[in-house]
C-alpha cells in the first residue's frame, strides 16, 4: 500500500527556537529569559516535555498553573510555543501505582526508576495514564494563542527502549502473531520450525525472543521487531488523536533520535504533521565516526551524518521537517565531547535550513548546574551568561533578513535513496559478518553527496515516478507490488548487494536471490562470502577507454549472469562479475569501497542525464528554492566557484568568480539554474 502523498506545504519563514525548562529556574527569571530569547532572534520555544512530576505531583493532583503563566509570558513577548508531552519521563509515584509498567530487557531485567524512557510502550495501564495527562494538557492549553505545535513524548526508541520483553509486550506479541498467521499450522510452516524442534502447539507458548544460548530463529526476531515498531506507533497514536481532538490547527510532531533504526520512522511519520529530529553532529561523530574521520572533523562533525538525517526525516514527514534539538556546544553523552569550531553552530543551522528544516531549535537555552545533563552546553552558561553558541545564533537570526523565502514546495531531488527499515532489521539479525546495515546505507548517501547532487530519502511505499535515478542500497525482501512500481518508473536503478536475498518470511528465495528482482536484473546469486575488512578483493572495470581498479570489501557474491552484462569483475576470476547491468537496472554483487562506488555512481548519473558537480573535499552543497548552499567542514579554507548573487554571507568577497570559504563557513548563492 502506498504511503500518504506529500503534503501541500504552505511556505513559512525559517524560524529559530530554543528548548526551555522554566520549572528548573526561579519564576522571577522567566520573563527576563523570554525577552532575551526574543532579542536573540528566537521565535519558537519548546516547554514541558520532561515536567510530569511538576504538572502532576501525585495521582489526582494537577498543577498546571505554572505552565499557564509560562505560556502567557511567551505570548506577551511575541514568542510561539511547542508543548512536549511529558511521557518520556514518568514520575516516581506512577511506578508505585503500576509496578509492572517498566521496560524489560532481553535478559529479563526491568528498568529501574532514576533516568528516563524506563516505560514499556505496550503496558495498557501506562498508556491510560499517558492518555490522561495528555488530555489534561490538550484541554487546558490546546487553544492557547502561544501554542503552535505539540511534540509527542521524546526520542522514541532511544537508550535501547524500542523493544521490551515485559509481560505486556509478550501478550501484545502473541496477539500480533495470531492476527498475522491465524493458525499454528500456518505459523509453523512459514517458520520452518521443524529444524531445532522449533515448532509450537499454541500461540500462548510463544515468548518474545529474549536470551537463549544459541541464536534465535530469524523470523521470530523479525516479527518481534515488526511488532515492537507497531507498538510504538500505537502508543504514539494515543497521544496524536487526543491532541488533534482538543488542539485543532496545531502541528503534531515527534523528535526522532539520530542513528536509531529500532522502529519504522516512515510508518510513524504517517501519523504526524511534521517529522522533527535531534541533531548532534559532534556527538554523532564521536560515537559513529571512524578514527581518521574523528580527527579530521573533530570540531565540525561529520559532513554527511546530520545531512543524512535531515533528508531522512524530511522524507518521513512527507516534505515537512524541523530540528527540535540542535547542538549548541559540547554535549555530555558521547565518548568525547569537543568544543565546536567557531562558526560550526551557525553552519549546522543553515545546513538544516538548506535541507528543508522549517525550524531549528537549540538544546538548551541555559545549561543547568544540577542533574544528569549538567555537562551539556546551552546558549547560556549556568551563571546565565551568553555562551559562544549564543552569538552564532544571533548572527544567524540577523542573516535571515537577507534570505528570500524558500520556493514552495521544497525542491524534489532527481536522485532518491531508498531506505527500508525491515531490511535494516534483517541485516542486523543476519549480518553474516558483513558491516552494520545502517553504515552500508550511509555509505551510498555519502557517495552521492561527494558527487554534489541533491538527495531525497524515500521508503518503498513512496511514489517512484518523476525520479531520474533511484538507489536502493539495502532492500532484502521487496514486495512484488513495489517492484512493479519501480519498473514503471522507467529510470535507472542501482541495487546494492543482498537486495532480493530474502522473502517476507525471511527465507532464501526458492529460485535463489535476487528473488523477485531476478526478472529485472537477469542474474542469480549462487554463493556468498563475508571477508574481514583487512582482506579487500581487487575489482577491475572499464571507465570510458580506461581500465580502473577498485575493491570489494567485507562482502562478495558469486553471480551467474542470465542476460545481464558484467561491467566489472573480480581480479581472482571467481564468478562472472562484481557489477552487472540489465537495461535500466544495475546490481552491485559486493560491498564496494569508495573508489568503486564513486565510479558506479558516476556512470549512472551520466546515464540518467544528471549533471553532477563534485564540490571541493570536505565541502558539501545543497539547493533549496533558488538558493545554492555550500558548507565547509574542513579545517582549511576552500575555494568555491560562484555563479550568481551571494546571499550569505552578505560581505563575501568574490575575486575572478571565486569565493574563499573559511572552515565552518557558509555560502549561499542565488542560483536559478536547474540541475541535480
């Protein structure tokens, strides 16, 4: 079934925001804080998302008056408010009332009180308590003139909370399986449970796949991941339905966390007006960047990590995306927490705008001297003095005056990158020694960015028409209906390795991979192997009149061509090739290194008629409306060729059609040209 169509988005001015926790500060400081936020150029303020114990200190006792005063102050100062529902941090008294409401991990350990996200999405009593507090808030503040949006909960799935093994989750999982399989005969047949005696007599015998000495059945794991994703969506719907009933006309959003794939963001996004997310470039680099890149981009963050999530969540929001939390200085939660380079906060803000953000909100207005996040920087220091990021936010707000409104709708990119969460789950369940699934998808996105092309990220349920190139790095079990739509799109398509390698029931296709893709690709995968990173396989291919060399890393498939043409080959002579083409469809039979992936994309971009213009190393670019943006993530100045009127910085000096862009520099050029 297709996902809902993209929304018709009414153009809105780009706004800056801040996350504010007035309940942590004396009331006499509230109006001063609001006035200073306004004077800085901030116009959107998020409040309330961790304040349950202050809003409801005990069952039956509501204290909403303080939040009323906060909203009145914001309105008086000309500021707009986003109310966060407080359900990510339930209070201690609620645990006393519902002692079994907590998340339980795969080893049977219930989460303890003392942090956040310790609840189980499936617990009916907790869902009821959430519905009650959200109803109180929505009825009281749903029509307040300051309120423009609501944020449900906070960062679903973070801290390992996407999957719970509680009694409530077990009951929900069994109901999910009964609804899907109907009979035990169907269940056992599709599971292939005869091996290892993994057959069941009744659905009541099935438990969530917690600890076992050997690996779990892959389909049981996949179905549990499907159920858990469904449970989060059901939990979120409880809140969205209440908010829409009592607060009409206000946007409903959720702030997704980066680098998480524990549930289907596209599916949950169908129930939202806006997909928001929390952007921490320095923290992401420290957690996920290879050692060499951690040094290279220590103070700017990786040039592709935040951009990937901007494009991903804009896709989840069907064209609408906010950054609900933007890193303003060093964070507190990464393995190391470097001070951002001068200009980095401004650069991150403008890049979010260039990728479609309507709002960028900084976490947080003021650094707290107490509690679990006291080492997380804010726009103000604990003694209430402006932090370095504050000046960059004020500068960005001033620069907004020079920027024309974005052309509606947001530019539809010629290139679409397909992201399928079920395939990520399959690859996580059965990596077979290959690299992490999320990393594999990100590699393709990074390569497209190196070519200087704009990218939209789409799901298999999206419309494929109108694209010039579709890239599917990881699509293990395509539905026949989606493959048919892809074929009708008539544009070049690149498939990564293992695409079509499984059925919906996590089985190897009876006619071998690529299964339902076989009529398109005209080949069959006969054998596979995974290799250590330090054992690459040489690959040779022809580019123009020249033969070039690259490598396959970590994963290699032995393929038999059945009408497809091999256009790159393994140097050891195994199989009939490493890269195959069949009409509009291209298949990579290995995990490519950067050189091989760049060569493949260069060939396909040319085939698709897309003009790529690779920027200088460490520089990334994006077009929004009629403005072309450039961002320098490197530690040295970069030379940018300028064709058009410079919008930001207004004082940029152009010599012989070139602009020297400093480290963490931003360049916006008014450019009406059509292209990638």
